[in-house]
C-alpha cells in the first residue's frame, strides 16, 4: 500500500500546491 493511495484526493491537492511553489 502506498501513502499516495491512502491520501487519495488530498495527495493530488498537495501535488498541485508543490507545482505552484
């Protein structure tokens, strides 16, 4: 099991934040 799978959508939102910064 990946931490990415555990977070799901919140993970995608976090990735979007990192792309902004």
